[in-house]
């Protein structure tokens, strides 16, 4: 079986893969990230944004064409959402709020062809190479091999059954969500609070035990910390956070000049 590009990059880098999230249709952002270099993944946000599937599929093409990996955070694990994102040919699908074994199994059923799942067959999709170059059976097998599935750990319920969630057949990784975990743990928004840090720290250990991957969101200042703890993927910002940071930094520079009388 051919190694998934995420696994290839992880072995080659010998450090976590780095990425940004993208909450709107912005091909230029993808292009800039690719040209800067050193980044690996663009996370397409569908859970909290108005992103539609046609634009998600287009972004997958653009991301892949720029030599990056595409990850789609789904709006849920219902069949239509999972199936359409899988047909778009994303490298990774991430299911939010997976707090039960059954929800993770449902995710796998809809995303993977048999024997791992029961995904409906459509031979003309991007994920199936538009039916080109191989038999349907070979294309189905290749589609399963090219797709990684990650379950997001964002609730106290998920923390309590993380070992069970990680062992669901067909799941490749878990993703620790510090934002929602901070609210669940009574410190909303304080993602660097010791309670949240302790919870997120449990992710890499659990993933290693079950031979899965683990990722999270963090600041650039915390990247070294999470690297030492064994994270496999770190998302260090978003298109919006970079715009805010740039605009705020520029304003401070100008205000400093005004204050100095320049």
C-alpha cells in the first residue's frame, strides 16, 4: 500500500507538520503560504464558516496543486457532509465534536469504501480520479489509501473515552481542540491554562499508544513545547489571525511615529 503523503512528510520532516486554517475562499492565501515555504497543510474550515462544498473542492485542487495537503474540517458526521468532502479529494477529513465511539464509526462508514466502510460509489469524482487509469476496484482501494480520517477531541466526554475513540478501525489520528476544551474545563478562551494544557498533553501519549497521529492548534511560541511532547501536526494560525496581526502591527508602528512627533 502506498504511504499517505502526510506520513511521508512526517517521516521526512522529523518534526510536526505545520499548517494554517482558512475560513473563506481565498486561493491567493494558499498561493502565498506555498511560496513562503516550510508549511505543509491548509485546513479548510466548514464547521464554523459559510464555506460551500463546490468551493471546498476547488480549494482542494488549488492546495494540492501548490504542493500542500488539504484538510477539511467537516460541519458534522452526517452522510452527505462526509461523502461530499471525501469525493472532493481532500487529503484529510476531520470530524468535529466526536464524543462517542458510534459517532466516530459513523464518520468512518461514510468516508471509506468497503471493507473499511460503506461509502456510496460514484466513479466520476476527483477522489476516484474521474474513473481514469484503473478499474473501479483499484480506484476505490486507492481512494481509501489516499484519505486520512481524524477525530477531534473537544469535550470532557471525548477526553474520558479518548482511548476508545483512538482505537476505532479506520481512524488515523486524533486532534486536540484547545478552544472548546477551555470552555468545557471552565476557563473559556484561556487555552494556555494548566487545565487545558494538561488535557491536550494527553493526546500525543494516547495517539502513540494506539499507533495514531495527533495534532492541535497552538501559538508559534508554543510550537517547540508541543514538538517535544510528540505532536505530529501544529496549526499555528489562520488567514484571519494573520490579517489581524498584520493590521494591528502596522497600526502600532504608525502610532509610535505619531507619538514621537514624526
